C-alpha cells in the first residue's frame, strides 16, 4: 500500500513539475518558433544609430516577410519622412518619389541604418541563440544572438514580452560596440 501511495505521489509531483516548467519561464525555443512560423509582421520602432562621430535618431515602420524580404518606411524626422527601402538578404533598394537607388550589399562591417532592423529581425527566427534570461521586470525575456556578416562578428540583444512575444527593445553590437538601439512602439503579426 505504501509503495502504491509513494508511486502516486511521485507521479503527481512529476506532473506538477511539468506544469510549472510550462507556465514559468518560456522555453528557450518558443520565441524562435513563433517568429519562424509567422508569415510576417509589422513593427514600428524608434532607432538610434551611432556612427562614432555622430548619432542619428529616426522612426521607421518595418514590414517583414518570412522569406527574408521586407520594406522599411521612414516615419520621422519629417524632412525624410516617406523614404522607403525594400530589403532582402544582402540587398537594399531605396525608393523615394518614384526614384530608385540601388545600394547593393555593404562591404566589411558597414551596415546602413535601413539594414539594421531587418538584421535584428532575422536573428529572432533563425539566429544562433547564445543566452536567454528573465528580464529585470516580470514578463520580459532577454535573448542574445551572435552572428557574422561579411566576416565581421555581431551580436543582437533583444528584450521580448514573454506573453505576447512582441519585441520591446533591441541593441546591435559590432566589435563589442553598440551601433544601433531600437525601442519598439507597435507590433502586429501578419495572419496566416
């Protein structure tokens, strides 16, 4: 009788442990699975780009497609509002007032500000995850990704809302230096 009771208690404890793991901290692959399974999403972000000798702030709307293609539209500052860029892996095309400017891939470690947000977003679905931790505030998850572009190493740190999996903020580091920060103001998944 005691052995049966002990087995029953052990089974209940294991079941409770499984529920706690499911309802506690998000699984490591949950956010990556979410973004990999989306047909796309639209996000509004305030970007700060540090070129070393100057800092540029602007706001953009980025629509990302699962194939790695997307479009960025500058929302602010007013003097460049409306400039759009079509982005695909390794290529950026700026569009403004009917004119098209082919930029091509940037050599070395150089990234245009238009490429930084798509690079970050690609990491969310396909990147090499280095670490994940609970945020300082409850309900936030911080994920660090590492990658390389044209032989140069970079890191992307992104804070996600654990419930909605929407990005809250992100930073892009090249050579250990933070070159782009993003504060996300709106997120909408494109329905299946």
